[in-house]
């Protein structure tokens, strides 16, 4: 896939470790307040904890019971290694073991296990997590479980795994909403965690992550907001998200858990880490709480939400070397259509992908395709601008593209639709 020449780090989704349900819970606390107003808690030798410690302790005591371990199990099919063998070879292999009439090994079914974290988000006891945490258990294009799959959650201090159903999922923004099959089984101290206004998040403020990394239930880590509006593509869908970056340690199994501020509010949903060498290097990314708020209505309506798309891969012409643009008579703005997905709106509108590549400055540059220079009469500067415009639309919306090909301009109309990945 062409990625605009951007130096890529390895994005690692965090919902891949099985999480166990063990821990403790404390109830009956006063509402969480700012550190300066937190009640004094005595420490070793009668010395009071520092203000920031009191604040962290109060938040963890209050909201750890609201964070769950999510466990996903998918049973695979028994493997039949003799299925495609001719009869004479089947007979030969019978001498090596006691096989049934269908020549199958008497081995257990294969199991796929995945897990992550989640947190109670409303009074109905619904639980937010990442789509990628539960995706393996879902039927294609649906929020219904595969016949061989199960999803359960474990609350802090509880040994019982509670079955859940997926109410809604947003593949584009890697979010999912779960509901207990028996809502009355939610512990009384598993209260909703309030959502912050992520527009107010400041670089340098404290962050607290609660989750279940590497089977370590109810693990708490602390750090700061390292950056805001850190634009990266969602690892599941490729949709750009302005993440909140933190150095609080998050690892596989933290995915879907809350990233909280010093007021005990969720500022983000822990989603992935950037790990150039395959290990955590202090760069964690969380989906901003305002994006979660914006998607909640659709999640609660149910079903799998996928954003409408044109169905193309693109590259900004502004990234091409100036001398190459001049030689090939390319404009200095707009995007090159690199590839076109089958049966997509772009394919139906007969957009033409790049036909070959030119090598320059140590890399290859796709050329010979349609160049989109404007949408609905407004000039398009680069790939990011076109992506933002498309992601602001819904399936069924129409766009009018101004396209260049071999220096000839034409207008292309298309209707946006969901494109299967």
C-alpha cells in the first residue's frame, strides 16, 4: 500500500493478551475530587501521601471496579490432513494410527483466544472497548457472534465470567459497545466512568491507565499527556484519528481500557502503541473521548458501523519531487489515484489508477493515474484534506470530482458507499 512516503513505525494493537479477572474492590467513597481537595490518607510511619498520590489512589479506588477484562474465545475446525489425498494414500497412512472413517486425527479443536479491557460508560451498564478486541468473534459485516465464538467480561474482584453481546461496533474508529446478557449481574460498585471534554486536554497533565495487560488484571499505570492531535491511521481501518499520546505504560491487553485525568474522567480509550522495534517505547495512543461521544448514538443504535468511502488509495502530489512534477507536467496540488478497489464507487465511476511508477530520490512514485484536484468545486491540496472530506460524509452522499488525466480535465460524479476491506 502506498503511504505517502511517510516513515512508518510499527503500530501494535493492544487487544491481544488474555486477561484474568482477579483483584480487589473498595466501595462507599466520596466523589473523586481534585488532588488539592482529596482526603488525607496516612502512609508508612504516619506520613501522609503526597497530593498527587492521594489523587491517584482515590481515582483508582473509585473506578477500578468499573474496568473489565474482556475474554474472547473462538473455536476452530478440526484439521483433516488427508482430505485431499487419493484413496490409495489414505490406506497407506491408516497404518500409522487409529483414525476414523473420515481419516481425521482425534485431536482437540483449535482455539483462538484474544482479550482486552473495557469500562462501564453509562447507567445501563454498557461497556466500551475497541472493535479489534472483539472482531475475531464476530460474523463478517455483523455484530453477531460466530456460532463457535464467545465473549465474556470479568469485573475486578469477581471470579465469574459474564457473557456479553456486542450492541454496536464502529470499525472505522475502532470502537465497540457491549451489553451484559444479564445486566443485573453488574456489581454495584461498577459505576459509569464520566467522559471528559478531550478538547480541554493539555500536554503535560497527568494520565492514569487502568487495564489488563499480559493477564495482569486491574493494572494501573501513570504518566502524562505527551501530545494531543497526534494524527495516525487507525490500525484496523486506516482512517486517520487525532489521538491523545501518553507515556503511561500500556501493553497488549490494555486495549479498550480507559485513560483518565486527575479528575477521574475518561480522556481517551487506549488503542495502540507505536513500537518500532516491537517493544513498548513510551508512546501510547488513545482515542479521544470526544470522538467516542460522537460515535455513541450510532453504537447504541446497534449493528456494525462502517464509514462510506470512495474506494481508492491516494498519494499527495505535494510529496513528489519538484523536478519530477515539472518533468511529468503534474500539478503541485491534488492527489494521485494509486489503486481502485473492486466494486467501489470509484470503480463504478471509472476512476483510473496509476499505471506505472517512476524511481527518484530512492523511492518509487506512482504515475499515469487520475489526479483529483477538486471536490464539489473546492481545490484539494493533499491526501489528508480529501480523507477528512470523505470521512465527514455518509453512505449515499454524492461528490463531484474534478479530475486530470494526461493534462485533460473532466468531471466525475459518484455516490459514496461502504467498501468492504
